[in-house]
C-alpha cells in the first residue's frame, strides 16, 4: 500500500527540499551585504517555484482512491 501511495518518493522529495532550504537559510544568515542577501532570496524563490512545479506534476499524475 505504501508503495502504491508513493510515500517514499514524496518523503525523499521533501527531505531534499528541506535540505536545500536549510542551506539557503544558512547562506542568507552569513550574507553581509544587501545585494548578496537579494541573490540568496532569488535562489530561494527559484527553489520554491521548482518545488511547486514538481508537486503539481506529481499531483496531476496521482489517482486518489476512496
């Protein structure tokens, strides 16, 4: 049942996303100038956009059974 629901794949995707977010947060906290902070924020925005696209692709391919 777990394999059919794709829980393992989703959990791995979320772990990867969390790891990327944590790395970006650390870079943001270490950044000293506003230009550097802006570049890090832009990277976070790209990451969030890519994650949303991945989520939507997976949701479109998913069937829900009740």
